[in-house]
C-alpha cells in the first residue's frame, strides 16, 4: 500500500470511528471510558493486516485529535505515537483473524452485563423467535440464536486464546461475562447494525426472564 493511500484510508477510518463513537456515547454505551471500537484499514490476510482502534483511557463523549491510532495484526502501533491502544486490542486481533470482518464495536451496558451473568452457566444467551434476529441476515421463521459467553479474565491474552473456538458463524458477536459485547460486521455500517440488534435482544431477554418469575 502506498503511503498516500495508507494515509487516506487511515484518515477515513478515523473519521468513521469518530462518528460512531459520538453516536454510541450519546446513548451512554461508554461509561467511565469503557468500550472500544475498531475498523480494518487496507488489504486483509490472516497473517498481515492493520486496523484503526480507539486509544486507551479516553473519555468517549469528547472528540480530540488523539482518540485513535493504527495498529498491526499483533496489536502494536504502526506509527510513532504516545498513544496506547485499548487494553483489549488483542481480542480485536483474534476476531479479525478468525472472521475477516471489517469493523468491531465493543460496549458495556447494564443489560448485556445482566444477561451474561443470568446465562453464565449455560455459556450462551438464548434468543427465541424475536424479529430483530433478522438484523443478522437470519430469515428463518421463529429463528433461534445462542450468543456465546466467554469468561472475563483479567489477563487479556487468556481471553484472546478462546475467541476463535467460541465464534458461531451466523452470530456476529461474543459476550464477555459481566463485561460487554463484541459485535462485528463487514464494515462499520453492518457492525453498528449488529451491535444495536444485540443490545435490543439483551434487553428483551432480560425483561422476558423477569416476566417469567
């Protein structure tokens, strides 16, 4: 990739991330600097790729010139910078490597935390026949999903090692227990659609469980 093309694609990815960050922050989905967003930049192969990601420790309700940086397939910055990538960058690396997706969005919300604990023993969150399953391009009548839940280890590499085997091909997301959802898609538009669908479904599942009691 030429330096000019690489710079243009990086700037475009940063601009997309800024728009998404602003939208999701307005919904309260990044409490206390939590969450992270990334978009793949340039060509992809499982061995070599780059992506733009949110910098660690930033208030995502505020836009600054130092909110994002570019990293390689090992999660290392590709440019000289004082910024640190998100602590969970390795999880993004493994999702890109396993799926070839174009964007990954991760948020912490009350409902995704609650259902991850509610169904922890099952190791997946069941969703049965809800219309918004169609957001994942699943058109079966009364479709059923099982959204995988992984343990929330303090040691991020331990989580990253589990990612590939946990991925369910038609479910573009993974939950970390009492932590948050990683949703992905072919591009930023699709990843955002998937994220919004997951969050709707998590609230639905939780409220339905309350009604059963």
